[in-house]
């Protein structure tokens, strides 16, 4: 019996994990009976449509040609593909046939100077801003999020029934600005994609570039990257916990989280690196002059004594988080929701476990799988404890070789980093040493399809606290 993965691998292999499918093979992939591989991302440009899937813990990329600006919609099989189809239409004017949903614009609110701006044949401006649906609105400054995202709600008796998201204000056209640059030139912008990934985004990009070039970072570089990612994980977990607590009137917990995060930032600053670790990762490894051992020791010393008090305060205020913004495990699985939001709902996917050289014995975080804000914050604290333990293990054996083989150089690569809010993915294709094509998938994209279900029944005034608990980052959604 044919499986989805087998159909994909029947196509022409053009890179380590990338297969070109003809239209018949593409249709077979979308229609084959049996298990559906988890969707990581979907996108399209003038020439091809792509789906990045997860087979076990390994990525597999399938693409097909776009003919007459049309292709068979991946959302006919993968429910989470709808957002990528809408974004691709807004940017390139390529239409997903037999798509789910109502086809409303994802980014183009009617204020652009042209329609389909990245297409080889852009159209005239649509003229006139598109009004948001819904009877209640949260403007960007009201959401509590770190970035512009318009939310509109259908409300019944003061509680949310449905949600509409407009990310046009968050779209900055960053990805298109990277085309034609060398990876080293692009890294400056990649490192500034979102404050929710000053380490995770450049790390995923660096791994994609290394694979495209047929390189494997040495064990010393690998371990430095791991430590930097764990420092960022702790900082962002504390930020999301503080935002949630403040929205639920748990000010004491929020203040302790703020103080702990500031202690980490101060430790970084004293070691002469950015407070949020910006520009510490580059394509060749890490910033010149970075001393990872004293940095890790300083952060560990700043955070470890504060953890017990945070855990006790979490227990004190936990009742306020019970049953708040719940994500059902079936939705988490269906839409491949990652990070704390997915794991706290029972989808046990952590891309760190597939990394060469990972000290797996340190990754022991478990907790409730109820999918509510209490489960998410409990898991964040458990992961902070794991991060401290992982840093200890790495410092005890830093640079330990694992003989990971280098891939063949194909000028195309896929990279992933398990950031604090989930798995960050980059796909890059090089030509003559420069970026010919690129796609970025921030973990916030996988949250969008489940946002309505998570906020359903939530009082409108509590929506900012719910969004904080989910850890949504607008800057990563509309790049």
C-alpha cells in the first residue's frame, strides 16, 4: 500500500530532502488514503508550490509546478495550509484550487501600492482598505502582543465565539529583501526577524545554509549554539509567564518573572554580549570574542537561585490559570502546533531531541497535558529547570565529538531550531553563493488556525492574557 511519504519519494530528488512532483504525483499525495504527515509549512511563488512535512522527526519537502498561476491546494488535505495559500496569493497572485476557507486576504488590507507585489506580473492597487469583520476589535496596542496584529471577534454575552486575524500591519517584506544577498549579508536581517527568536531564527538559518553548502558545524560551534538557545528559552519563558500573570492580576508572580529575566539580561551584558543575545550567531558559528563558558556560568548563577520562588508563586496563582485558553490535543496534532503550547496539550514534539550531540538525559520536562494556561506555565518552569541542567551537562563535556557526517552540497538546505515558542524552520536555495529563494516558518503560524478554538468562551477583556499565555509573536507571522 502506498503511503504519503512513498509518493513524495517517487518524485525527482533535487536536494537532500526535496522532491519535485509532477501534477499527477502532487494530486496523488493529497488524495492518498491513510495517515497524513504533519504539515510544517506551505507556500508558493510564481514558479512552484511547496509543502514541508514531518516524517517521523525528519523534514521532507515536496513541490510542484505552478501552471497559469494555479496549483492544487494543499489545504484540500492539510487544514493548516490555508494560511500559506492566502499569503502566497497576496504576494504572488497564485491561486490554490479547491482550497479550504473563504479566501480572505492574509496580508493585503487594500492599502498596498500594487497587487501581488512579488509576482513577475504585479497588478494595480486594489484601492480602499478592507474592513475587519466581527463586532468587537482589539487593535494592535490593545492585544498586549509585541507587534501589530489586528484581531476582531464575534461575541455573545461578553464571551468570544469566533476570531478573525489580520496580519497586514505586521508584514514588513523582510524575506523578499534577502533575495540576492549572500547568507552572511542576510544574517543581519535574519537576526532581527522577531524578538521572539534573536537566537532561534539565525540558528535555523545558519543550519539551512550549512546543509546547502554541504557543511556540518563542528562540535564546539554546535555546543555554543545549544547554550545560547537555552539562555534565550529561559528569558522568553519568563517574559510569557509575566505577561500572562499580569493579565490575570497575579502581579507578584509577574514581578518575580520580570526580575529573573532582568537578571539573565544583566548577566549577558556583563559578559559583553547583547542583553537578548542579538548578533551572537553567524553562518560560521558565533560572534568573535564570545566566551561561552563564563557567559553560561553567569546566567546559571543568576537564574538558579530564583527558580524555587517562581515555582512556589506559580502554585499560589495556579487556580487563576485553570481552564484558561485550552488547546485540545487533537487540534495540536492536526495543525502541528509546537513549542510549549503544543507540548502542554499532549503533542510531545521537541526538535532538540533529534540534534546531534544533544545531552538527552537533561531533557526531562513533563507536566500536565490539559492544554490550558496552567499547563503551559508549569511546563515553562520545568523547561527552565531543564535548560539549567542542559547547560551544566554541556559545560561538563563541551566540544564532545559525535562524528556527524557532512551532507552532499546541493545549494539547498533545511534548518530547524527549537525556539522557546516552538520550532523555527528555514529553507534556503543558493545560486552562485547568493540566496535565490528562501522560506521562513515561525512557530506562530501553526497557532493561527487554532486561535479561535483556544479563545472561544474567553471574556473579551481577558484576551490579551490568553494571547500572552499562548506566546504569539506577530512579527514572526507575516515576514
